[in-house]
């Protein structure tokens, strides 16, 4: 693998010094920028970060070996990290979008057999190959938007067989696509309709059948539950997450999305790595999350698409909660792969600054999926996941909203997007 020399960036956003823990409070606005910065990449890792003069002096004798990437007038950041997606699914739900525009609520649609249940039917019916192909194309678009690491949940299977199918597809995608996938089991995404009158029976299936088998097959690192009235109660959520912990699965929670439901409080008391959504989180819950260091993964695209008020990112940051951002890519409430647009919404809808949203989509997002030691900042020894935007500074990235400004992406030391186009060999063959 040839070295890569990224030279003379207008701004080089390093976010250095946060590999051990996510940034909080005022730290979220500190990007550790190097003006006229350069990066030397060697063997898939970052070998040196500094001013152009410093890096050139150190490696001038080896320039003939390297691929030169000219970043003059451009912004260089860590590769973007998306810590909450439902990547592997089949089908679309544009009919529900039209229903919501006419006044139907998300929960009304779900309780009438749509929503998650509709995606479950489509995903259960899809073959492994079909799921792979559809999800592969989504990953291609993620890459074009500067994303280099993606968390992928199951949860549209809702039976052991189909939950395994989703997670196995995610593992195959991670092996065959440049983007690294991080795997989350979410068998408790919804109560299947046949268990509607006895949801505790399904909870027992998740605990006694699904979790042990998922852990045995080493298909997931995290365990997530949709804690919401009409889905899983806080008591049921605690049971499922505690059971997962016994098998080494790290807890995550879909919390307080529709109404205050003690999800934020539960995330702190159970030791979750993150609580996600949090549109209706209580002051007590936010305070507990700050105290315990639970990362708030905020999903402004979901609120935007559901025509709801966004989570109060400003309040959470000011309270000392580490905040990350994600697309929540899914077929029902956020069918987008544009993490840059989610960053725009973080500024325009949640009171966050341009610096804070960049922190939230890189190093804090990496910590939300236990990858802060590998990615999320530009530091010597870390994986060379790097995104180059065709803007002169990080503020323009938010000022010129709704535009994909990605020029180039380097993933693990390989140039995979160049001039806004995919340049990696995307031939993939099923085993």
C-alpha cells in the first residue's frame, strides 16, 4: 500500500486528545485545528499530523513513494462516524410518509400494522442476497457523504432466524465494503403483533432464546431496546439489557422519543454506553446521564421527517452530557444517509454550533460505539479514516446547508472517493 500525503489543507481538524473519553461542555467546541495542515498516511494508519512545513520536512525524502492528495483550499476532517442506523432492511414506506402528511401519527401507523411491522414483513421475506444488495447500495451512498464507520442494528427480524439473518448480512457487508460496520442486536425493536396481548412472553423469548444465540455466534457487540409506551416498558427494557450484559452485550437504549418515559434515567442507572433520540428526556434524566457519562446520540433527521420538535442539544451540552449525532438511517422515520445534512440540522434545529456538530459526528460518535480509540480524530497511530470537503473552513460546511461538499474520502489508508466519485473496486461476490 502506497503512503498518502494529504498536503496543505486550508484547515485540518484534528480533534486530538479525546481518544480516551468523549468531549463534553466547552470541549465540544474545540476542534484543535491546524491551519495549512498536512497528514502522512502509512500502512493504513496516520503516521504524522502537523503543519504542511512540518510534515514535508519529515517526509520530503519519501515523496516519490507517496500518492499526493492536494487539499489546498479544502477542509480535512476525521472520517465521519454514524453511531445509530438500521442499515440492513428491505423495502420502503413512502405510503406512510403520505399518511403522516395527512395527519396520522407514527405510533398510530405502527399500532395499525405499519411502521416497524411493515419493515419487518419486508425484511423477513427478503433473501440474504437481496438484503445484502440493498444495504450495500446504502453503504455506497454513506461513503459518498464522507462516512467511514457505521453502526448497524438488527430489529426488523423479530424472530431468532431473521435477526440472525440481518446480523449475518451486516457482517458480510463489513467484510466486503470499505466502511467498517459495528453490530448491534435489537430483537426488542417492537412487540410482534401475535404477542400484542402478552408482550412479556416475547420479552422472555428475547432473553432466553435470542440473546444467548446471538452472543454464542458473536454477531453483536451491543444490545438495544426501544423503550417507549406501547413498545417496551422501562421494566421490560431493564430485564432485556441486564440479560444482554450477562452475555457481554453493551447496553444502548432508544429513549424518550415520543414522550417522557424514564429512558434517560434508565440508561444512566443500567450503565448504557448511549441513550438515543431523547426528544422528551426529563431534566432528571439529562442530569443523570451527565453524571454517569452516558452519550446522547441525537437524531434530528428523525424529528425533521416526523415533523416533531428536535431534541434540545444545546440544553444537553450545557448540562455536561457528551452529545453525538446520527442519521438514524431507516425506512420509516429517517430514510437518509446524509450525515452532513444531519449536522446542518444540529445547528439549525438543536442550537448547536458548527464546531459542536463536527465533534458530535466524529470523535463523540466514535465513543458512542466504543471506537474512540481507533477513529474519530486525526492522531498518530489511529486508523487513517479521513474526509476532505471542498470548503475552505468548517463553518462553511454548515453555512452552505443541504449540499454534499465531500471531495475525497480515505478509508484505512486507501483513497475510496476522489472528486466526489467512488474510486474503489466495488466488485463483490457472495460466498
